[in-house]
C-alpha cells in the first residue's frame, strides 16, 4: 500500500482525485492520511491533493517507542544491509494533528531509536536533506501506537529536486531570515524549496500583489542581478535591488495593460500572485473578492507565459476552489497544492503551483 499525505480537510478531494484518475482503491487512514492500493505505478500519476507519498508503506503498531522502531526496522534491515549507499531517515506526523505536541516528540524518539540501531550496524544515517542520499526511509506516526513505515528509492527530478520530496507534509526546513521584509518571504522560500521550481539567472518573473516585497526580494536574490523581476501592487513598495515596480490596482484594465507593456515581447518564465484583498471578515465575500484577483492573475499568466512556463498563486479555500483547479488543469500540465507551514495554522490559504503551460 502507498500512503499519501494531504492537507487536513482535503482527504475527500484526494480520494476523489484518485478515483477520477482510476489510479487504484483509496481509503482514509487518519487525518490527512490516505492509503492507496495502486493500480498503476504512482510515479505515473500526479495526485493534485497529495503533498507527499510513502511508497510500499507497512503499518506498524506498538505501545512503546522501541516497539514502533522495531516494527519499522524489521522489513528494512535486509535491504539496507545489502546496500552501502547513504540514506535519509525521516520520522514525522501529519500536519495539524490534534495531539501534535505529544506525537511530534514521540516521532522524534522513534527516529532516534532507529538511527541508533542502524549506527550499530554501521550504516550511514543522514537525518537532514542530502541530495546524494538515494534511499528515503520514513516513519509516519498517526497515533501514539500506530504508524506507517516506508523505504523508497529517490528519483532526481529535472528541476533539481528529489522525489519523493524530502519535506513530508510540507515540513520544509526553512531559514528564519528576520531581515526579510515579510513573513510571505519565508512562505515563498518554503514553497519553492518544496516545489521543484528553479529560477535561473536571466529568467523573468512577474510578482502580482508584491508589497511589501518579500517574494520579489527572494527571487531578486536568486537572480543575483541577472534576471528581471517585475512587481506590482496597489500599495507603494520600497525600492528593492533588481526589481522594477509598477503601482496600481491590478483589476484596473489600464494597470493590467501597463504591465503587459513593461514586459514587452519578453515572456516571463514564472508568474506569481500573492494578491489578497483587505479581509472584511465575511468568509463568502472575502473568498469571492480574492478569487476575482486570482482569476485576473490566471488571465495574465495565460496571456504572457511561454509554453512550459509556471504559475504560482496563493488562494483561499472556498467554493470557487474546484472550478479554479479545473481551469488550471486545462491550461497547465500539472497542478500542485500545498499549505505553507509558515502560515498561521488555522488560516485557509493554500499555494497552487501550476507547471508547464500548455499554450
Ligand atoms: C499578502 S500581501 C503580499 C505580500 C508579498 N507577496 C510579500 O512577499 O511581501 C497581498 C498584497 O496584495 C495587494 N493587493 C490587493 N489587492 C490588489 C489589487 N487589486 N491590485 C494589486 N495589488 C493588490 C495588497 O496591497 C497586498 O500588498
């Protein structure tokens, strides 16, 4: 069985997605955790609502930390003994577990116990993200006494990332850069770390809803002066090196057009939008206003992206979400959803990364 992680609240959507793709039989295993008896290799499928996958996972049960660690180790030992390669070990829990504080510590202890046992067998155990680690060994605790263990070969993705990702449930390790102008900076850093998007020097990136400038600054730093960041916001924004800024309301056609003029015939490789209206506190109204901006951002991406271009957008969950997904799926080859760890845990914001514009 494969175990897929999703954002809590998205389990039904993930199961529906698996069903739609006729990829196998799926069932709910725990909050944010779906089990899949796959009909086709999971590498061949792109589960939009899944954030992470544990291949060929076995269920483990045990009252104690040692029993859980033994349960995970038992099937791994012969495979790892026969393999001298370094490997990475992750022990984690689903996002937003009700007893997260207790369970997180327990997962850590299970990980330590496994690492200890493997060191005795003189295996090189790497706890951090290491590109060279070919194998990914994972333990996911869904309860005090129940979890899933999986050992998988890693694939290197064309964008430079590895798959399955080293960030289960989106728990990317992100630098606390307090000099950055906004918490949005950390969210983008985390999103880009998790998603296999690489911004290359000389690329062009458009940042919609850019103030106070976290995302623009992040991309500008990656460019090291060699690319072009074109940013816009209804509010003013301070000068950032390497960032061209246009102030105006994006829902105003003249501003939309001015931005197109600024790009000229240079197509952007990435359009990103973090635009969010001032919230009124009425969920339906807030959702509709924010989705209007998202739609305009999609229109802009559709007009400007070259074939193969990417689009990153922040959206708020609500009833316009699925129609948006459908629109993006027709325009792009793949659409990934994730909730940033750096966002407040109860907030309903999500990132969608649509990759490979079809034109
Ligand atoms: C969450 S903030 C963006 C944070 C930014 N990504 C960063 O990294 O610092 C959302 C922005 O969307 C902008 N915004 C809202 N409505 C807009 C509109 N109609 N046109 C342009 N920008 C808009 C807001 O002024 C606000 O600065």
